[in-house]
């Protein structure tokens, strides 16, 4: 779990860097950089890295490849490649743009690319965090409900004992009151405190279920956006070849 948390921090840092690099559009523009030699290197490297995440998807979905690949490379390793290639590739692609967003294709490709990165982060880390936190809250809720039942039992027993003492003769009642020790603290206050804790936990679990459902849609959105990303990337590469590269 610590490795997952450490990985999440690193990935979140790179995503923040990616978003800051994209926002550099307001401060810097280099129209000739994308077609230059260095710009082309960044673009090609970014495109290759953005294609690498397909390895995890293809191996996972095709049984034949899964049986051949997993004895040599674990799915966890492929997922790690999927994550890091999926964020470093877009970072190189943003650098490749030189903040030149003049064509609809470049704008669409950049927008979809950023949405794929963000939705992937949500699916990989936030959804897992919500699911784990929900498990802990459900365990606490079960314990709290047990404590609430026990507290109610104390009150019911006290009421029964009080009723019995009231029906007993005066001297016997006084002797019984000396033998029966009152419970520590106020049972009613304890029940109220535990009931408030149960209500808070139930509300928290409902909110977690809502976010889990919402984050669950992020996986479908991530897949759909990824398909559009590769289509736009193919069009971008075709356009680059069609119109030629200035540095050649």
C-alpha cells in the first residue's frame, strides 16, 4: 500500500507539472518549434510513449497474449509502464507543441490527451482510495452499531431493575440499591454519542458510494477518450507526413 501511495504522489507531481506546462501557453509561444529538429524529437518520443500504454490493455484483453506474456512480465509491471508512459508521453507532447495551438486538430488532440491523463489518474488512484476508505468506514460502522446495541441494552436493563425496585418493599429496595451499582457515566448520554457517530458514519458511507459510482464512470470515460486520442494522434502524424517536416 505504501508503494501505491508513493507512486500516487509521484504521478500527481508529474500531472501537476504537465498542467503547468500546458498553461505556459499564456506566457510563451514558439510557432516554429514543433517543426524543428528538436521539436520533432520531442513529438516522436511523446507519440511512442503514448503508444506504450496499449501493451497493458492488449495483453489484459487477449487471452493468447496474456498466457504468453505474463510468465515473463507481470501485469503489475505492465500497469507501471502504462502509468508512467501515459504521463511522460503527454508531457513530451506538450513540449513538442511549443504552445502553438492554431489548428483544430492540435487543440482537440491536446484537450483529449489531458482528459485521458486526468481520467486515468482518477481511475488508478482516487477510485482505489475511495474503495479502501469505504471498507474502513464500513468496519467502523459495524463496530459502532454493536456499541449502540450494547448501550441500549444497558438502558433497558437499568429500566427493568428500576421497575423491580419500585415494586419491592421499602427496606428491600434500599438494600437492593446498595448492592446494584449504577453504571459508570450516563447511559443516555452514551447512547446519544454513539448514535451521532453511527449517523456520521452512515452519511460518510453514502457519500463514498456516490463518489465510487461517479468514479466508476471515469473508467468508461477513460477508455472512450483513449480511443479518440489514438485516432487524433494518427491524424496528427498523417498530417505531419502529408505536409512535410520543415527540418527535413
